[in-house]
C-alpha cells in the first residue's frame, strides 16, 4: 500500500481488513502437531541422539485445559545439570522415560490464562513445563513474566539475566565471600556460569582472576575479551599442579568449581589458609552417571590438606536464594549496562539441532551461555 488509508477506496479498505484478519487468525491458531525430543532410554555413560534422545517431528500438540496457558517456545537453555537428570535423582526427580526432555525455556503466550495475556513473554518456573518442544501448556503459577532491560536479547532471560547469572552471583558472593585483592580461580571459565563468575570477580569486585578452560581459543577469549588476569589451558598443560603454581604463586583464596575431577584436586592443593571452595558443578563426571565410574575421588593427601588449611567446601542450589532474586537481577542488569560484565553466549538455530548442541556442551564447543533458538517472536509479542 503506497497511499494513506484516508485515500483508499472502500474496496481497498475491505481487502486490507481481510488480509489483516487472516494474519491475526493465523497467528492465533496453533498447529495440529509439533516437534520435540523425548528421553527414550536412560543413558549409562555417554548419551546418543537417536538412542537416548529421540526427535519426534510430528508429536501431538499439548491440549489446553481450563485455566491453563498455551506457550510457544522461543529459546531453550542447555545446561550441564540436565545430564544427571537423564539418569539419576539429583535435587529433582529424573526425567521420566518417554517424556519430553526437560529444559528451561522462554516463550510467548498463545492462549492466556490468569494474569497472562496473549503475547506475554514468560519463563518456565517449574521443572514440569517447558522442555525440548515447540509448545507446552502450564498453569499460571508454573511460569513467570519476563521483563528485560532495553536492548537485552530475549534469551538473556535464560542466561546472564536468568538462572545462569543468578547461579554465578550467589555462588560467588554468598558462598565464596570474596574480598578485593584475593585470588579467584574458576574452572569451566569460558562456559555459561564460569564466564559470569570470572567477570564479577574481576571487574566488579577487583579480585585477581585466573580461568581454566580447554583450548587456546578459549583461553585467549578469557584474557582478551573478558579481561581476566590469566588463563590455563588444561588440555595443553602436562601438569596442572605446576601450571597453577606458576600463575598463582601465592596460592588460591577462592576456587569456583564447575568441573570436578582432576581440576578440583589440583586446585585443592593450591588453596591458601581458610580458602573457600564453591562446589557448583562436576561436568567432567556427568557422562559416567547411570553406569560404572572410574573417576578418581579426592586423594587422601589432598583430603589432609583440606583439614590442615581449614578449607570450606560448600555446595549450593541457586533456588536456595530465591527470595533475593529481584535484587540480584537488578545488580546483574546494572553491571551489564555499565559494561562491567559481558553477555557471552552461543546460540544454536533450530530445535532439531538440540541434541547435537547438547553433546557439544560436554565436548567444550560453546563459549558462554548455550541456548537453542526455536522460533522468532510473533508481531504480538510484548518485547
């Protein structure tokens, strides 16, 4: 249309109205089928696409019941913690075999209920909704409204301004209790949580920060892009103990552990008196869950040093701090706006690629937060 509506004939206005109506109706009518991944079998060791995670291109659409929302997923979060949930009970029950694979998502409301209206952006707030699928139904208390600062991408609600950022925030600040000038070592430092921890410690708190990552490119990313003081390439170092001694000659005050295994043991040997170890994850051993494991435990000489150095090892779940989420998100948003922290991310296009991307998470293929883009927001989306 090249002329103003006021200059259109009645016939033109009717056509315009019919076209607009057809677009609106199409946007509101969900499809008859959807795509999804199901957990077909519990892995014992490495998981495989087609055996454990199975793609269904023509899965049935979920049926909306009274008082329920229908949500169209836009982005899905891929997190290391999903791997244990395929095999064993952790802080939540494992994913039932035959069910849609679990994941946090951010999506757009198609059918409203309660306080949620069509076009609202919502984040999953319950492990039983969302998942590796295009659509899901939920009760209003199973989702929460997404409110992002101007300019923030939609998937930031799953990353730096979501549970990933909150995990880094509370793990470091509440469990690590850092003080400016202390030496902080972060494993998995180029990953989702680790990259945020490292940046807060360095650029917000003024600590000396060393990141551990796999590969020259990731180590360069940590130093050149994120501004860390040093990085250790655990794949290139023959002796991780010697590498830590070289870059942390006075020892380590705080170790933020996302990996476990050999990296945990090496860092425990370098801890200073009254050092703090934040136990956030153990991705190095996740692929052994559900089967036999020959992963080494903490050697007895390292265990002895935990005692003699008066170390504190603390595990945590981010939901322990749920009442403080609003204040933490305000801080994270402010630091992001000020440029003190960066939104490091890897986005994979298309839900059918999710299993391949998830495999890559354990092979170190991502930098920062890993999300899968499932769909574009509709014109009705309230961004």
